[in-house]
C-alpha cells in the first residue's frame, strides 16, 4: 500500500488525464451500473433463478456499505478536484468522503456474489472485468483516487469474509436455492423487486442516477428478465 499512497495523486492524474470527451458517456455508464441501488436491481432480478443470489449480494453490499461509511467518517478525505487542479470531472461534483469508494465496494460485492454461483471460468473473468471497469470509472469520472478504489475492494473482501464465517450457513438454512411462488417471503421479495424496478426506471433515473438512460435501461432489462423467467416458471408447473 505504501507505493500506492506515495503515488496516489500521480496515478490519478495519469488515469484521469487519459480520458476523452468521446468516452465520457462510457465511463459514466459503468459508474452508474456501480450504484448500489442499480446493482441491487440487477441482483434482485435473479431471485427467479436462485433466491440465494440476491440474498447474498444484498447482505454483502450492506456489510460493505457499513464499512465504507465508517471509514469515511473515521478517515475524512476530500475529493480529487479539490486537490488536483484541472481534474476531469464527469457527473456530480462531489467534495468530501473520497476514501473509500462505495461504488467499488458495491461492484466487487456483487461480483463476488455472482462468482460464487457459477462454475464457468470465462463467466467469472467477465464478471471480474466488469467490476474492474466500474472501479476504474470512478477515477475516469474524477470521483476517486486509486487508493480509494483499493479501499473499496478491501471493504468488499472483509464483507465477504464476514459473510462466509458468520452468515452463509444461516442464510442457506432459511433461503431456498429455487424460486417457489408458494413461499410468502419470496413473493414479497419479488414484489419489492418490481417496485424497485419501476422506481429505478422513473424517479430514481431522473433525479439520482449519474446516467438516467442507463438506469432506465437496467430497469427495463430487469423487468423483461423477470417476465421471461416467471413465464417459463409458470409454464413448467
């Protein structure tokens, strides 16, 4: 970590300075997908595939968020544009709470979750690649330093360790690994997911998302995914 701390600002300047106006929308798209609420929508849609996926993912993101917010208060830091003159900023102009990166913690929490439920090596690589792109996007949009990214990854790793040691066995004893429409808890969770999808595609997209178009696209895709799998589920019964 020592070299990273020493070269933190220089690395930020190199990476952030490599940005181009033509790629701004790409990095803003990745950073929008890294939003905890949007990732929650994506994981939540997988309830019809295996309810343990969103259950694990949301728990990891909550644990990671607790760690991230605790560190933000314990180690108050300012954002890059207040330190680096001429930093390239895309999206909201944030001033404080730079360390660690919440988007990165959420992205890797979601990645660790999805990796846990697939045996395909290529799929695992693609999942990790998307998480890395989300993490890098936080530097490209000027929201975080490289050290913040590493801090976010560490928070997600600690959250994963806590989950594996203290929560996984209890969760698996309560949450089934298949969707059962007769299970009241799963029906309520599905309804909440649908409400979240509608909210993500409407008010959240317009007022809170870094990229409204990406938020709407995720919401629409999640809705189609749920409709397709639920139809297949009903058809097979």
